[in-house]
């Protein structure tokens, strides 16, 4: 499905969806436990893939829509061998995290996904499991799914690069807690996206599991049990999704846009507030009440290192295209290995809209003063973040922009285009 979005002004109050990162981890943590209630989950395509995996490993999950809660009956640390292939859809987080679970099983688990997911790198995690004397293979021998994983690993020490995906470390820490001996992770290279591991450690702590950073990497003792306080966990709001609302507000708010659910957490993408303020955006964050108020502002370009915040790249690129001066996004090569190559995707589509963009292997430079955004048809590469960021760009482009394949926004922000419409944007499907 496509949407035509015309140059628009928006106003009102919006609430970002729950965090996808926290939801994934909470569902799997509840699966590792005897069970738990997960309140306020993000019920989108990616977390549903994690639900399917928990059920494949012997758990059961029931969603009570009226209370907005998942009732998870877990597999208590020892996964069954799935009766069928585990289909992770388009969710890289699901595949990485539940590959770690598969390594604990007596039998073999086959994990696969859609064509995009089957092109993403899994090799370092497979190698780490092999170091633990588990079986972990790519069926095509290229480090990509489909994967065959098992071996009843008992723990140990692994050496793994930190600059491919922090999700590998998360998978090992979550599985290591219920292994016999625990897992020590030694990083071979600098860790990228480190706030996502901070999220993992925060969620583990909330489930009563000890894990910590060490001089060499991370460590989790074995023989632990996942037991959240009172058997319940509450998912916080998602700052990655919030970034599109803040960008829309600072670019196109008529009076002001109020964003609710913005409580502080370990999410690295809360850096979007500081980035917008550095660019000159009028943003007030009431942390105690979880409310951000943003007003339309004249922006100036800045340099942003996204080593720890790769999911913000599409949003920052759009802000840069609408700002005066030059915006430079650096330390970004790992962004090429997301649902799509987001550096090339944003460079190509913003250029199509009239922006001046220079693409390097690990950087984007957007010359806002040389850019005039104009409506056109943009491709979105089956990528939810590309979809939503280009929809925000359309709000300030001259004329009408056709954003293709908008259904992919449902991966992380169900109802995003309905919300834009409710806030006053001209959106026709």
C-alpha cells in the first residue's frame, strides 16, 4: 500500500508505541522463566516473531487485548526442540536472540526468515556458539540464515567482534544465565550500539538475573532463574519511534506537538532529544512525567556519531535535509546491515526528493543549504524506519510525496499513518 502525503502542518498530542527492543527481550526473558505477565508490549510483526519462537521452544503466550498484557507460560530455561522450522520473519532481533536459546537445546533447531533477514550476517554468533562446543551452522555456508543450531551448551568463554551487532552479545547473555557454567564474552573489537546491551542488562536485572560489564567485555553467571518481581514486567515507550514524532514536530508543528510516554530508560535513542536541541530545535522534556513538547524551529546542521544509535540515522538524515548548513552522520558503516542498507537508501531517496547528499562507506553528509525537498515517489525498501522517516520528509516537501509500501511501518509503529492524519497531516492512501 502507498500513501500520498502533502506539505502539511501538524499539532496535538501523540504517544509513541512501546519499545520494540524492550518488548523482544521481555518476551524471551518471560519464556526463559516459568512465566510472567508482560504489560504494555509492542504487538507488531517483529515481537510476534519472538512470541512464535517462545512457543516453538515449549512456552505459550496469550495476549489479553483489554488489559494490554501478554501472559507468558515459559519453558523454564530449557527449550524443547521445535517441531518445525522457527520462522523469524523480518526480525533480526528475534533471530539473533533465539539462536542463543537454540544452543541450549538437546536437539537441533532450524531458524530462517524472509529474504531480507536471510541476507543479514549471523556468522560471529555461530562462531561463538561453536566456541562453546555447540553446533551452529549456516546451511549455505555463508554465515547467513537458514541456520541449524543446537548442542546443549553448558557455557564457557567466547571471543566475538563487537562492531557487527550488539544483538550477538544480548543473545549470549540471555542464554548464558540459564546455562550450567555461565558465559564470559570477550570483545575483539569496539562495541557498537552499546546502549542496546545496557537495555539487555537492565531487563535481565528486572527479571532477577545478574550480568555485568567487565574489562574485556561482559559476563553472566550460570545457574540463574528468570523471576521478575511480582511476576510482572512493564515495557517503556520507544525512543526510536519517538524520533519520527519529534522530527515531525520540529519541522512541521503548528503551535506545538506534545509527545507522551517519554520516560527515561537505558535506550540510547533518547539521544534524539539532544540531537534536535543541538540543531536548534525547541524541545522541552519533562522527564518526571514522561512528556516532550516540541515546536517548529529553524534548524542548523551538526555532526552526529551514530556508533551507539544506528536506528536514528534515517531521522537525522531527514532533519539534515531540512536544516541550514551541513549535517554529517559518522561512524555509521554498521547501519548498512539493518533491514536494508539504510545509508544508501536514505542517500538515494533524499536525493530523489531534491536533497544534496554525499555517501561514504561509513558516513552521510547532507548539505541542507543546497537542498530543496520536493514531492515525488520514494522507495522504502521494505524497511519500517525508511518508511516513517520519508513520511516525515514529505511533511515539508513542496507538493505531494508518494511513500511506497507503508504497511512496513507496522513492524515498529502500528498506526503511524493514522496518527499522522489525526495530527493534521494530509495523508491519502
